[in-house]
C-alpha cells in the first residue's frame, strides 16, 4: 500500500508551503482575523511537543522529538508495506500521519522549532457563559502537519473501534 505515499508527499508540500507563507507574511505573536469564524492567523514557534509540552526543557527535546519522528516514520512505512490491498483507509490514515510527522520533523531539523500559524478560539458567548467571563478560549496554535496527524489518527481510531478486521475497507464508507 505504499502507493498512498503520494498523500504523504502532498501533506509535506502543503505544510512547508503554508509555513513559509506564514513566516513571510506574519510577525511573531501578531493576530490576524480571517473570514472564517473563530480562526485567526498567528505566527508561533513550538520547541516542544503537542501543546508546547517540554518547550522549556533546555534544547535536548529538539533532537529527542526529531529522532522519535524518524523512528515513527520508519514504523509507519513498514506498517504500510504490510497492509493488504483492501486496507485502503488504513493506508490513507497512515500516509496522513506520516506526512504530518515529516512536515514537523523538517521544521525541527532546519529551524530547531515547529512553525505554527493557525489559531482556533471559542468565544464564551457561544456557551452562554459571557456573564462569568468576557474572554475567549484559545486552542493551541497549530499547522497543516498537525491537522494531517489528527485526521489520520482519528481515522485509525474509528477504524479500530467500528470495523471488523475481516471486512474489506474498500467498500466501507467513513
């Protein structure tokens, strides 16, 4: 099922392109509203893992997460090679996760940090809590690689929870 690696290449291409565009057009910490409700553009750098974990660990985490991404990427390719021809959704999900891992790996190796620029937030007004708070809840700033990893992992979880192993994936609709 390595034929699905084109999805990985596409994810890495769009991830790196959008990160380049973000760095070329945004200042660090600047918030630019979009026409999409609850989304901003905001350049941020992450030297740690998801949600900034270990970002202040002193530098060793850069290479730890880079090596971890390489090991995971190798395991994903091995997993993809072993998939049967009817395991299409698993192959696509793995290709998405691989693309995201490689996109963020490129950032860690070249820049020492992951470039993030998509800022999602929720107004407390949406939950009718405005009388208790006048602020917004901001999710961690993220990028295209993070979206691909999340989509791929979600598909893998759905596949593991709702589908039988002996049922061909080609005929399944998600």
